[in-house]
C-alpha cells in the first residue's frame, strides 16, 4: 500500500501554365515544402495548446474535486462525532468503541465510508481491506484533524481523522480518535471522464488547426507557386512571362517587383540580341563583300608568284609578303563566313554512311600531312556523319598540333560505347592550365606571342561548333608525359532530316 503525505490547386490567372511536375520535385514538395511545414506548425501549436489547456484543466478540476471531498468528509465526520461523542462514557470499552464506529459508519449522510474508533491501544473492529495510514494516525494522535489520500490495491482512497475533545474543555484531548476511510472511485471516474473530454477537445482542435493550415497554405502558397513557375518560365527564355497582381499585401508587391524585373530583363536581352544580330550581320556582309575582291587578289598574287624569281630581290620579298597576307586574309574571310552561318543556324548537317578511317586518311592526304602524322587506326569504322564537317574538324585539330606542337603528332581513332573517339596528341610544351577554358573561344590564341601567326583564332571554335552539330564535343587537355591532347567524341549513328 502506497500513501501520499498528509495533506491540388488551380493556377492563378496570369501565371504561366505549368507542365507535368517531375516526380522527384513532387516528392520534395510533399516532404520539405512550405505546405507540410505550415501544416505541421499549425497542428503542433494547436496540439500543444490543447494539451497544456487539458493538463491545467484536469489538474485544477481534480484538485478542486478532491479538496471538496476532503473538506466535506472532514466536516461531516466532525458533525457526527459532535452528536454522538457526548453520550460516550470515558474511558470507553471495546463494545462502546464498536458501537460508536457502527453508528458513524454506513451509507447515511455523506458517503459510504467505514469508521475506526480508537482510544489508546484499543480500537473498534476493522473490516476494511485497507488500513489507516500510520502517518495520519500520528498526526491525529498529536491533536490535529487531518486527511490523507493514498492508493491501495490499485484503488484510490481518502482517510480523514479527528481527535475527540471534552465538551467542557475543547482544548483537552480525550484520547479518543475517529478515522473514516472511503474510496475515491467516483472522483477518479470523474477525472478520467474530464481527461477523455479534454483529449477529444484536443483532437478536435488539431483537426481544426489542420483544416485552417490547409486553407492558409492554399491562400499563401498559390501566389508563391505561381511566382516559382513564372521564374522557371523566365529561366527557360519566355521573357514575356508576367504575373497578375491582386491586392496590396507583400505578395502583391513581390509580384510587381517580379514583373518589373522581367520587363527590364526582356528589354535588356532584346537589346543585346539586336546588337549581337547586327554584329553578326555586319561580319557576314563584310565577309561576303570581301570575298570577290580577295578572290581576284589571290589569283593575281598566284600569277605574280610564278614570276617572282625574275624580279629584284626586294620586289620579290614584298610580293611574297603580299601573297602570304592575301592568303591569310582569304582564309580569315572564309572562317568568318562559316562562323556566321553556324551562328545563324544556316549550316545544315548532311550525314552519310562513311568509313571514318577512310575519311581521316583522305583529309590528311589532301593537305599533304600523311607523312607528318603517326596514325593508329582500326581496319574500318563505319559511321554516319557529315563528311565535309568531319574533314573540317580533323584538319583543324591536326593542323593546330602541327603548327603549335612538336613532333611526333599522333592521331588515334577508336570506337567506345557506341561513340567515335578521335584523339590528336603532340609532344610540345602543352597548354597552360589557365588557357584551357578559353581554347575554343573565338579569336583566342593561347600563345600570347602569336598575334601575327598564320591562324585566325577561329579554327578550334569552328571545329567545336561542327562537333556540336553532330551531337558531340571536343575536349582539350595535357598528356601525362607532356604535350597537348585534343579528343573528339561523336555519336556513330546520328539521325537527322535533310533540309527541304
């Protein structure tokens, strides 16, 4: 025996229509989006508030009920003792103690309790399954009325005790003490009922909070999601994307700021595109205008070159310089025309079924490089490519290695995972790491001292664009033993439609 001590939503108008949201994005929104977090916050606050309210209410109601029971039981016992004690002789006998206890016990009056009357070491017969707590007996024996709640056999109990004084002298203790013990099952049931009601109210509050959270999330996240979709559309290049603005709150101000930013960005990009287009058109026009006179100049210089030996030395030197610069200018104009066509999307890809090994050999033979390049080629490697553009790529890579690297220059061709892989290596000083990211930029020359070299700085850029037309790319790097390495990777079986 234990005892206590005595005492899915619709997109807003004006927003960009949304396409299918990837499953990964939907899962991330469902787990870490604003809606679940807002819902969790609302439910947590409601649940904690309901729990705190229920706990405080349960404690206050339980304490109030128990205090009322205790005070009423003590007053009732005192009233009964005041009625019966004056007729009791002192010291009382065992029979008189039993009779007093019997008169005080039973269901009459306050509750169904059992009373123990004790005088000294004698006490009335006691049939209750629980004993009066010893701590309560000591308190009452000291002349103080008291009560004590305790638990025995899994049930709550209340024990109250009062000392009996003489009628003539209320301060003089007679040695008689009366104890009443009653179960608190009724109070415990009432407390459990109150707790169940509080739990139900808490659950209802949580459900209500979840509904309010969903409503708030719907109202709050709709413009936020529309803003996200609009930003995504803007990032995809739809510069005319705008948001509808309703209200005057912070979200409306954010929508206005987004629209202003989108308008400014659209104007800036359109202006840049116009300037870029004008620049490309200017380069194309100039190149085309220079093509005809340059063709005539090249023809004239070729004729003069044949008679250069019969001219004075100074004149012959000047003639050869003019011939070289005319040829260089002609190549630059041709490169400009080619890059202009690539930029304008006017460079169609006309693919054919060819043997890449044969195409490489023909490209080197055409330029007289066969004896200057070490080849590592398979017997045959059938591919579907544009032969002319493939020739341009091979010529640029090999020519770049011959001009700026050191022999031996080696060209290897192989097939890897369904791709054509062509590698050109040399034994030169290699490429400085700081120059690698810029090798394929237009008019870029890694060698700062080569400002007047034969190349135009467009060869690698044109080669990269031709590789991209095939769905491939060119990568540049340095070999472990020294020298530059250029690697061309092309799909072997690209399928394209011939332009009409």
